[in-house]
C-alpha cells in the first residue's frame, strides 16, 4: 500500500478496498458515508 496515514489505510481496508482498481458495493449507511468522506481523495463513488 502507498504511504498513507495509518487511519486512512485502516479506513480503506474497512471499506473492503486496498488494491488499485478494486470495486466494492456497500450499503450507504451513515458510517460508510463517513468513511468514504474521510478518504474521498483516494476513492471514487458512483451510486
């Protein structure tokens, strides 16, 4: 993984991501949306 702050690394892993071009589908709960907002500069989101 790229050198990122530990909290960002853990958030990416919690979302089920971690490798380049990985795609996951998750339900848009407030907790998930908060995690996505935290790493929004690293991921792209489509609904």
